[in-house]
C-alpha cells in the first residue's frame, strides 16, 4: 500500500476540487456584494474569498505539475 504522503492527486480529482472551489467562490462573492461594507460579515468574507483564490492558484500549480510557490514579496509579505 502506498503511504498517503507518497501519493499524487489525479488530474480528474484536481478538476473536481477546482469546480467545487470555483462554485463556492462565486457564492462568497455574491454574498460579498450583498452585505454592507461596514458589516462584520463583509470583513469575514474578505479573507474567505482570498483563501479560495489561493486554493485556485495551488490547484492550478498541481494540475500543471509545477506546484505552488509564493514569490518573495507577494501581496506585500516577506
């Protein structure tokens, strides 16, 4: 049996996850558009949307076989 850390994601599984992430991100963005900017709900949706964008970039890297690496200084972070 192959250990979990030695397995790779099959491309069909990556595509399945990508679809789910994309659908949920659109839902989060619709919520974002509906709530007032000054509300705590808006503040909570902002990092959730960012995390979903990050997940999309990670999945794209996995699908392309390049992996994901955050460039130094990306988004103002060192």
